[in-house]
C-alpha cells in the first residue's frame, strides 16, 4: 500500500512539472505582438519601409488590421497570407521559398562560387611558370643567330668607314 502511495505521489509530482498555467488573453493584442508581425511585412506604398516603422496613415490602418486579426484569433501565417493575397509577395520582408523566388536564395551563392573558381584558376595560371617548347627554343636560337650575324656585319661596316 505504501508503494502505491509513493507511486501516486511521484506521478502527481511528475505531472506537475509538465503542466503550465493558462492565462486568459486580454481582448486586444499588445503593440509588441502587432509589431512582431508588422516587422515581417513591407509597406506597399512606401518603398523598402517595414510596416512596423512606416509613418503613413495607410500603415497605421494596416497595423490596426493586424491587431484586429490577432484579436479574432488568426495566426501569424494567416495574417501574412492575407497581406500576400491583397498586395502580392512583394510585401513580405523575406520572400517565400517557392517558385521563382528560389532564384533569390540560389543565385547569389552560385555567382560567388563561380567567381571564386574563376579567380582561383586565374591566379593558378598567372603564378605557373611558362614552359618553353623545343620548337620555340629552336626558333629563338635562329632569330638570335640572325641578329648576331646582322650585328657582326654592322660592326664590320662601321669599322670600314673609319
């Protein structure tokens, strides 16, 4: 019987560790909750201005719309989708990882990688000593011999004139 009581006490203690207190939500969401979502959106009117800091009246109305949607119990994803449906994917601070938008994520690293490969190969080529082929060395010897003959004849002619 005692073991049974110990097991019950242990299980109730263990159950108390994994339970949380549920607090009633207030009727209106806080500014921090609204700005957490608004930070992920850009103003469709002002260019490159996040919705949470945009001073226009339209953005104030959109923040109030976010507040009312949160009060209705909508999730962050539902609210973001609402704005995408209304204004397109350009209002998102981070483009969705689907369709054409994958280029935004894949193209810059690919260009950087290609640039590194080209730079590495160029540096390798620039620092590698050039090997002289036997055909080139024979041709160079002939041209230097011709130049030497020319220089020798030129010097003889100059000596004769003195």
